[in-house]
C-alpha cells in the first residue's frame, strides 16, 4: 500500500462504536432511567452493550421489567388502554406491577370505559388497514 511510513494499512480509520445517552438506552429497554443502577445512569451505552442487555438482561433489568415501577407506555399496555386513556384517568405517577394488578382486580369504572374506547379504536384501525389492503 502506498502511503506514509508507519501509517495505518487501512484506508479509513476504524469506526468508533455507536454510543447513546443512558436516557436513550433506558427508553429502548423500556425502563425508567431513575430506577436503573447508578453506573448505568452515569455512563454511556454502546450499541453492542444495549444488544447484550436485551439478549441477556442482568438481574436488575429483569427485576425492573417484572416489578416496576413501569413507564407510562408499559402501564397503559398492562392495563389494556391507551396512553391518552391513562392521562384521562389521572394516573400521573409510574405504577408498579402490584399497583397495576390491584387496579385490574378492582376494575374501576374509568378502566372499563377506557378499555372499551381502546378496543373501538383498535377495531377502527383494523378496518381501515383492511380497506387499504383491498384497494391495493
């Protein structure tokens, strides 16, 4: 290869590993950043580290996913309602799995209404997708 003496044999420098802020990694993992270990919150996470956490989650991540507190998206999913329905119900804080189970056991009126609204929205979305598929 033609070049300066002692120069790298590679034509291009090796790419830097792609990294992300802890907040981004927590969001991709579906957990609250504030509930993660300090070393996770204070560092940066590479794409390879994120993939490893997703493929083989450590105990803290498994516990957090299982017990919470959960993100609003996960809380809404577990309750079977939309994020908007969660806001309309006035659920402002992040709930644990135990708190979500208690709400499901109680099945308050607002939850019944929001589940019905969410089911109607999903049915309408499915109808629209089917109509679009028929058109071509």
